[in-house]
C-alpha cells in the first residue's frame, strides 16, 4: 500500500476540503489532483472502474464522457457514492450511480453527443479503494457527430488544457497498446505542458489485444519511447466481459495471471497491473501533497490573521442585547467625531494620496477660490473708471467742479464694497458643501446600521445648514459694517495728497514681497492652440516668476523655448472642448497695436502675446490644477479679463476731453484703489476666520458633544442599532470563515510531514514526442451557439529548467496563452472544490 505515513496525507486533504467547503470559492486552494487523459475508447473508464472495483461509469460507442468527472475515492468501512449536486443522498447501487451520471450529463448537454465543461463531482466511499482524486476528461476526438460543433476537437482540447496546465496536476496519459504510441495525443498534450515529464505517468492499456507475436516489453521497460516516470501496463475487461457481467475482482485476478504468464512481462509483473498503478498514483499524489503543505499552512495562517480582529469583535457581539446596542451606538458616534476631526484637521494615518479631501479642499477654497473671485471684481478697470467719471459729473450737475468731490469717492467705494456680497456668499456655500461632503464620507462607515446612518446624516446636515445660515448673516453683517463708515483715517489709506503720486506709479508692475526672479510656480502645461503645420499641441515645462512666464522642453530646464514678460497680460477662461479631457485657460496681451488685424479677439487691436498668436491657450489635466495656476498668475499680477459694456453697448471707456475731469477721475481712482485694498485685505482675513468659527468648529463641537444627545432624544435607540441584512450576512460569514480556517489549520497541525518521499527518476530523452498542433475549422459553432474564433492558439510551453528539480507549487495554475480574437474558454476550475455548485 506504499508509504503508510505518506498515505495519511491524502485523507488530510479531504478533511481540509470539508473544513473549507463552508466558505466557498474565496478560500479555494489548488489542491493536488490526477487528470486522466486519452483518446476515445482508450480504456480510461475501465482504469477508473478498476480503482473502485465496481461498474459505475457509462458505457457505449463513440464519445461517452461528455462532461468532466471529478472522482474522489475515499477509504471507508461501507461502500456508497455521493454526488455534490445531490448532497446528502447516498447511492449504494452502482447502477444508480451510472444512471445519475448519464442523467446529469444530459441535463446540460442533451442526448445527442453534446459536451460541456461543467464538472460532475462524485465521491466513492469503499473499503476497497486507496485515497485518490482523479479527473476523468472527455476523450480526444477528431470528427464531430450529432449535436457536436465543428470545432469539437478544439473544445475538448481546451477542456483538457484547463486542467493539465496546472503545475499541481499529475497527468495520467492513457494510450492503447494496439496504436502507434509515438502519435499518442495524450502524450503530446502532456509534453506540451510538462516537457520534463515531472508529472506525467504513462499507462498502456489493451496489452492483451496486441497482434500475435508482438509485445510492448521495450516500452514498459522504458527503453523505447521513454518517459521520465515510465509506463505501467494494465489489462482491462473486454466489451464481452462487460456484457457478460464479469466481476472486476475476477478481472483483476485475470490481469495478474496475464502478466505472470506472459513471457515478455513476467519479469516485471510486480510493476504492472491496476493495483500497482493505484499504489504508484497514491505515492506520487502524497509526495505532491507533502510538498504543498508548508505553503498551504502559511496561506491559511495569513487568512486567519487578517480575520482575527474582526472575528473577535463579532464573536462577542449580541445584536439583541440592549447594553451591546447602547455601547455600539456610543462607539459609532465617537468614531464619527474622530474621523470628522481627522479629515478637517489632517492626520498622519490613512492619508489619501489620490485626491484632496476634507480640510485640504476647504483650505483650497480659503486661499485659491475666494481670492480669485475677489480679484475678478478688483480687476475690472474699465468699468471702474467709467463709474467714477459718471459719479463726478452727476455730483457737479450743471456746474463745472473745481475740486475733486469726496462724495464721488464714497459712492464708488460703497458700490465696490457692496459687490463683495456675491463672492462672500458663494464662499460660504462652497465651504458648507465641502462640510456636507466630508460628513457623508464619515457617515458611510455607519452603513452597517442604516437607520442610525440616515438619522445621523439628517441631524448633522440640518446643523450644518443652520450654521451656514448664521454664518451667511454674519458675513453680510461684516459687509454692512464696512459700508457703515468709510474710514479715511486708516493708517494704510494714502489720502488725497498721495493720490496723484499713486497714479503716477499705477502703470508700473509691483508685486509686493517678491523679487523679479522669485519663482512662484513650476509645472507641466500644454500649449494647445498651435496649428498642426507648426507642430501641434505640445507639453512644456513652465516656470512662473514675478516678472515672466517661461517654458522649457522638459523639467531639466536646460533648453528654454520662450520667455514671456507679464506686463500688460490678462487671463481668460476657455470653454472645455466636447471631446477634450483638458482644462484650458488663455493668456493675451492688452497693449494696443498700431496695425489693424481683423482677426483680433478684442474690440481694439492688441499686440500678439506670442509670435503671431493673439492669445496663448494653456491646458491642464484637472480642474484643481487649473485653479492653482490661476491663483499663481493672480499672485504674479496677471488678472482675469472681464469685458464690460455701457448702456449703449460700447465696451470702450469714454474718452476724456476735459483734462480737469480726467485728473479728478485718476485721483479718485487712486483713492478707491487704496481704500479697497484695505477692504480686500480685511475681507480675505476675516472670511476664513468667520467661517472657521461659526461653521467648521461649531459643527465639530456639535458632532462630538451634542449629536449623541439628539440621537437619544429620538427615543428609538434600540431601533437605530438594527443591523442591515448585508451586515448580518457579513458578520456570519466572517465567523464561519474564521472557524473553518482555524479548523483546517488544526487538521494540518495534527499531521507530521517528516516522512520520506520517493526520489524523482532521472531525466530521459523524450524528443520522440512531437508537439501537438491543431488548426481550428473556420465559421464553426460551439455547443450549439454561433461563434467566430480565430486560429487555435499554441499550447503553453513550459520552459525547460536547469538546476535542481523544483517541487510542484500549491497555486501554480498556469493560464495558457490566448490571442486577442479568441477569449479563453470559461471553464470552471476543476480542482477538488467540493463546495462548487454547478447550478
């Protein structure tokens, strides 16, 4: 019976599979198996029946095995069979087993020779078998019959390759002795996936049917057409013996007598026959299992470690215990408060490296979006000059004023301050929306308790809306406060005496706090409006300083392409193209040109910004990148364009014919600029502080101290903690998986793997086996369905290995190559997955 200590490992695999069957495919491991491969009528079914010692497989002419059969032989005191699709039903009559195999085959394939890759799982318990697991595959055929598609050979080959290409699959290549062994399809396929012969065992059947005067002695002695693991000869029952109901025990005795009496085989009779084949297969399988156990144990331990914490939490969780529910409610609210504060304040754990979130997005609103909205108001120079003009003239009325009226200054300043309401309210709305998004991100972790999640979301969102309303009122009050009193004695206000001096410096480029060569920003941008004839859109490395915008060929900054001074530049939003994924903005020159250009983008003719281009279109990859570049350009003094028109539809400011009026306009304009710079600085400082105090900090305080009280006030705390069906299922699944994995690990721990193994035979020259080649017929159908597939792909070649012989891998499933026009067949894993449900 072979090495007794090693044979105990095969029942171990079956016990492991029983333990793992409760957790489904997620814990499936590629367990060892033996695949029986051969042509039609090669005697595969007879070999399997000899292992069992009973007749139970369908018989007939042509293709009989039309679905893979996973046959698991288990040593037991009683004899019966059990199908996976009939779990719990014991078949003690082996004729019934045959009928059930035929019925289950017809259920998927019909009754006219069709085939299917869906396996039939059968366990045979008997005191007369060794512990083996085999996969019986359809016989290799060439010519389609009945309902079989034109590519039947191709489909069967696919089915076989799905099994034998696994590195942990032992191949039993069955070939009749009365055929040309050199042309054996089974050996060809085996060599394609196992060129070194590490896992291929040759079986020669029908030795008793060879022509008189011939024998297979040299083949069985592995001298002619050698295999690394050699050949084993068997003698099966003939069709006459089967029809005559010849007992298998008698057939095995006749087989033994055949080898003992045959002059060519009697010297090796102890290494021939079905019993020896059984022992050999058992030894090879147990060797393989022993090699895989360490990796098997490591895999189970890693899975258990990943589940330990969660399983321990669920093990002591009683969903109907009021104390547990109260504790879970308290912990959920505390976790929500901590998560919300971490997202707002920032945290070093679980940092999102893909997108901005929480406080980082609010910070961007504070320092990029809001200043940009303010500058868009501040930079509308044409409209401001026109308003000052009209204000001065309307205050003087019919008289010609000799002095600059301070009422005009106050009227313009108040109008400018009033225009801040829109950006400020928009600012509050944007922060409020980010707060709600952040809260939703935290509340999603409460999905285990749907009612708690919904009530928490409603309460917190309502609180945010209330704080938003309060903050909006406060912001409007800040603007009203600025409107209430124009403080011309402010220490930063230039006053009338310095207004003219400020006007003289108005056209000079001043960027506060920066030197001309200080770098503000670097990054990649695409110049997208260059024509195809001139090279088309290209990516360049841009450097923005206080005085210029330069771009280089790459980020090494060695080859400068151009340097563009920032004087007289403006920026403009460009609408995103329909098919474009880029976000675009444009830079253009506002300096008047002395030549006429009918393609000018402005009412007046302006100078080109770059070579012969009126504008330079620059593209980014994201909206965030676009906003950041805009903010950097604003910092450098490049303001956004805003074309305005007067009541008559003119976009050009009114020309001054009165020098005194022009002087008054410029004086007030300087005063307005000075005062509004104070206002802008104050608003940019107070707005984030106001929102932080009245909204963000208030919401944080509410979640940490008042949310729990409001949830209790609902009076439905027990109902709030009702688990969702998905959470109940998840909890049960975690506990079941954890228990099954621990049981499987305990099973492994009870067995010692220190036994010795059979040494691997030395390599032989198997170049006599020619690689298989198969060309699939065109326009053929597959299992009754139309299918258009390309030429059959080549069988995967396993590269020859040098050095020490490796052990077979636990999860060495090697997918065979596929071509683009031929998707791999959807054959399920034919491992020892007893938990597999064919339905």
